[in-house]
């Protein structure tokens, strides 16, 4: 193999629900594995069972349950770690959060996610009096009621992953792109190179006093559209580093996005360890040596 630098991650931007980071020293397969882990392998809470006591709205019980399931539920990190351990130990039915919803309309109204009332945990988590699970937003519409219509139900949220159903995805979007490389082949090219800089929609190139240069602080914004190359084919070359990737992660609010990234990497590394152990066990059984 050609020389590859040790894997590293540099956080460029980190907020409660968004993260931008640069992943270096890996292959596209590793980058895609991380993307898939972020979307489909981080367990979260979502409503999985609904007991409808009364429903005189225009929606069928099944549609109502489906809408409830797609409401993102937020939980504090300490409680989440306890729920995660319960899930990973295979005791999914022991870590259940319950909700109630009871609304009767005396006029035309909309039932929102804020009408869901957290009723506590069941099983071993029933003692977690300090913990609370709630929708990430109180204004997610569920159903409209006409005067005299009523909805009474119980809902139970369980841990699951996005690979089972999209309702358990902790993120709304995960995207990555190659780290761009922009090379100026002729720095001092006079007035004719002004069009190179003007062609770039992101301002990655700058022409000043007859000199064309790359604006390093804007390099990561390059979309690799090659507009500058088309304007000045012998002056600029646009390519990419196929061992470095710019990741953008947008969370749903169910967990801080930093926690989502941490759990995704932890679970991905655990799966890779299991793969290595399985391969080694197979080789040993065949009397072979580890490559």
C-alpha cells in the first residue's frame, strides 16, 4: 500500500444539533461505514406500541399510531446511557417509557405532540423519577378534531435502531465529500487570470495585483464544480484527497449530535472487533496463520 497517514478527526463546527468534521487517513469504505452507523446503528427511543382506548377522530387507529411513532423523543444523556446498556444487553422490553394522551375537543382543534404526557418508565427504570422523556418539539401536529371528537390512548416507547425503522434514526441527514485540492499552476498570470477567481462561486480563489492565490480558509467550501478550470484551463487544477472527507451531521434533537457521533463510532469499532475475532477463530480452526 502507498503511505497512508494515521486516521484522525478534526471538529470544525459543533452545536447541539449539527456537527462538521474532517476525517483524514481513511478509505471511502470507512467513511461510508461511519455514515451508515450514524444513520442506522445508534439506538434511540421511539413510540413502538400504542393502546387506543377511544378514537372518534377521522384517522384510523393505525395511522394515528404511525404518526405518534414518528415524533422524535428527547432524553437526557445520563438516562440514555442507562437505556443503551439495557438495549445492548438484549433487554429491550425492560427499558420502556410510557405516555398518555387524552384530548376531547369542545371546538375545532389540532392535537399536538405537546399533548403527550410522560407517565414514567416501566420495569427496572420505574425508579428513575428524575428522568423525563419528551418530544423534541411541542408543536408537531398529530390529528385535527372536530367538536365532540375525542382521543384517549397509551403509548409505549422502546429503544431501537434506524436499520429496523426510520423512526429510530437519531439524525436527519449525514453527508460527506472528498476534501478538495485546488492547485494554482501559474500564480503570476496578469489581468487575464481575474476571470479564474470571478468564476468560483464560493470565493476559493482570489486575484490581487496580478497574482492568483487560493483562499485557504475557504478551501473546504469548494464544491469541485471546476468552473475555475473551465475559465482558465492551464492555470488552475481542481482535484481531491481520496483519504480525507468532510462530514456534515444534522441531528434531530433526540440527543446532542456529539453523543450520536460517539455512540456510532463506539458501536462501529465493536462490530469491527467482532469481525476480527471471527476471522481469527476461523483461521485457527483451519490451522492457518493470521495475515
